[in-house]
C-alpha cells in the first residue's frame, strides 16, 4: 500500500487544480447540491468554517480551486436554507466505520494510524452492514464511501430519510447487533443478525480482553478452552448454554454477553447515525491527513484503498 502521510499545501493546491472535478461528486450530492450545508477545515484543526452553500457545481469548483482546503464536508441533511441550517427537509442515514476505532485489532496500529490490515477489516464490516441494510431492512439506495481512514455508508431511501433520532438509533442497533435480543433462537430477523455479529466479535476476542473487562480468569480459561463449542452454540441459537459450562455460571455469562454486545456496537460510531445534522467528508475531496482521496465505491466487495491514491503521490 502506498505511504500514508500528510499532504502539503502545494499538494492540496495541485490536487484541486489538476485532478479534482465536480464530475467526481456522486449523484446524491450533485442532485441536491444547493440544499446541503458545506463545511471546511482550512488548517487541519477541524471543520470550523461552516454554513456554506453552493448553488451550482461551478461555484464549488471555483471555491476548491482557489482555496484548496485541508478537508471538505457536506451535510447529510437537506435544508431549504442550508446557509443558516434552517428549514430541515430530511437527512440521509449514515454509518461511519473507522478502521482506527474498530474494537478488535489484527495489526499494531496505534495513535490514529491505519494500515492495509485494519482497513480490510473495516471494509468487511462495511460490506456486512450493507448486506443487512438491503436484505433485512429492504433498503435500496445505499452508497459506500472510502473516507481515507475508514468507510461511510449513506442511505437515501425516502422511507428512512425522514426518521428522527429514535428511529435512527434503532437502525444502528439492529445493524450492528448492539442490543441483546429477547429470543436467540429465531432463524430470521434480528436474532440471526445478532448471532452473526456476536460470532464475528467472539472469534476475534482474546482472553486478556475478557479479563480486563471483569471476567474471572478461571471463567475465561474455560471459555477459551471451549472456543469452538462456544462458536457452535452461537451458530445454532443456543448461546445461553454457555452459562452451564463448568466454572462459568450466570454472572460470567452475562458479563461475556454484555461485552460482546458492546463491542458489536463499537464497530460503527452510533453518534453519526442518529445525528440528522452531521457533516461528512465529501466523496472526491482529499483527506489531507493521510493523502487519500475520499471516493465513492462502486463495488464494496472488490475495493482496495490503492484506488484512492492521488496523482501527487504517484509521481
């Protein structure tokens, strides 16, 4: 994978002058451009310049070529008056899956760094969430975005864009497996989704993590000795039988289940999903911290971050 490093001011200028074009904006932004709030980070300290509105693609093109900001954001919300963030119309439902914040690590990345391994883990989680959104929730207008250090899912179905915070919270809990179901055994619906998420999380969970979260060392030893059996119990909906293992018991089982459920929910930033006024990086813009293009993904199964390397790193 190409080196990830901070882009210089001259590289940002070159990117927006020579490589960026408004034609790279995804349709869902292009067709609603004048209804969105735009925000900018000019110094690498966060999006402090907000409440911007662009009526045409040429207007935003002129702005980016002249100012070449450190980062570019737009709202998931549509407003009648976006420059005042007033007269809300509706908002996309968005998921933010950040590789550096995944609760399970198969690499040594620290301090906000990401590598090919953790980005691939984030891509798999993103693909997994997308399947649930389409197959279980019957959503169709789903877009995937590589954000530079992770992935966004942006949903524009009319059936969800008018939702309030409570409805959005239920969507993120369902998709991530963030609440314990009342019945583990059902072969369809949320029970099945939850078992898939718990299985994935448990497979990546190590004993030291469980101990650090308050499970007794003896219980953890037993759970790890019976790891394959635990996975089989999760698969067939008999997860509650874990509490009958010798040395486990109801208290350790509850702690394990609570831990797995919490880790499930940490695979996405739930605050992003429930926030109707959130701003996200604009696909086609430059993530200057890592020198990667934020790009719309046509096929989430086949995407590789090297597809997002700007030309100034290739020369």
